[in-house]
C-alpha cells in the first residue's frame, strides 16, 4: 500500500473537534497543505512521547526542513509545535 494512502487514512481517522461556528475544511491529498500537515502531526506525536526522546533531535530537524520548504506557508503550523 502506498505511503500517501496510509498517511491519508491516519489523517482521516484521527478525531477532530467539530465547531458549529467554524466547520474546518476537509483536506485531501490534492490540497497543498495536506502532506506537510500530516507530517507535522506525526512528528508532533513523536515529540509528545517521552519514550521516543532519543528521536526528538531528528524530529526537530525534520520539522525545520518542512518549515524551510514551506516558507511563509509554515505560519499556520507554528501553533502546533
């Protein structure tokens, strides 16, 4: 199974709060933000897990590479880190 299908399934099955005022747009693999968003979510989960602390340095390097590639489009992701 291709990695993007697995990433989409992980994103789609992750519970997300629904607000009656602002219903969030549903991202699909065709969205520009989809892959960076899924990657940042996965990396954030690694950072939150103390048992994975040996990987935190590499996770931060990956996050920085994603942010550098996104440029100013990384701003919405900053609140997640």
